[in-house]
């Protein structure tokens, strides 16, 4: 376990509260809870001088601005918000050219990141197995704002990167054989389920991960914060888990 660090929570919803609990249990301090709708705190009203790192879980619309506000104060950021990746090159530029530090993961679950590694390995094997088609299903709680999930998109991109016959993904449809269909389902009280299925006339091969609670995501985020305060630049779960 890392020595004590001071963490600002950007977003104080269910994930923020779970992260707070995990962080305190690991001996860390919470320096701020920035969430105007919940705590009344914003970047102008909060003192962030005693902050070592920020953990950000908000919305796709708010995320990028939150990162920049932290960077202006030279605060490293750990973020699990998805749906903003059209601006990721700007964040990488802040890291490479302006000395900022940013840890991003579409999913902080240790188990999901093991799934990422298995997915990459299996998709390389399946590149030559043309009898199989592949699709992805993700199930999340009804309050999740983006669809498909960032995790499902990451899984699909890895498959497309390793299988010559797959070049793109589509939401809830497959318009041609080069497409990977991602079904996005929303149900009450589902932390997150992801399934990759390879199907042929003879059989099927399935990779499946089901989160039982948010604790796994929160623990991964806090572990990422512990790593981030000791490093510089753009970081991912590969840096944390040493795959």
C-alpha cells in the first residue's frame, strides 16, 4: 500500500462515494469533493492547495473541462469517465508538452483489465479462424449516460486491430461482415457486464466478465492514484498492472 496521499474527488455520485470509502480505508485523505449539484463545491470555491491527485468520475460533457481545471493547478488526474475520447490527443499534448500527468482507463476493474488482455490474445488467434463471427454485449445500470460503454468500445477496437476481417464496430446492428456488433443493454442496478462471443455453425467461444459491485472499480481507481503521484505523463492500467 502507498503512503498517505491527499485526493480531490471530482464528481461525488455513487462512484465518488465508493472511492472515498476505499481511499479512507487505505489511509488517504480527501481534500475536496467537487460536485456543484451534490456538494455545492466547484473549482472556484474549493481550496485544492493540499491536493496530490484528483480522481474524476463525472459526465462526458464535463470531463474535459475538469481535466483542464486540474492541469491549470498542476494537479495530476485519474479519470474513468467515458464518452470524451475525441479530445484525448489534447490531453496527451498537455502531458507531453506541458508536463502534466493523466491516468486514464475506460474501466478500473482489475478483472476487466485481465479481460482486455485475454481479448487481445484470443482475437489474434481468431484472425485465421474465418468460420467464426464475433459480437459484444454490454449491460449497465440505467443511469449510465453513454452507449456503448467505453469498455465495450475498447474491446471492439482491440479485436479490429488484430482481426483483418473486422474494421469497425456498430451499436445494436451489423451492417456488413467487417462490422463488430455491440449490443448495449440498460437494466436496473447492474454495475457492468461484458461478453465477447465468437460464434460458428459448430460451436461458440465466450469471454465473460460480470462486476458484482462498484468496489472493484473504486479500488482500481485509488490504486491508480497511488501510482500517479509517483509518475509523470500519460498513464494507463498497463502501467499499474505490469501486463
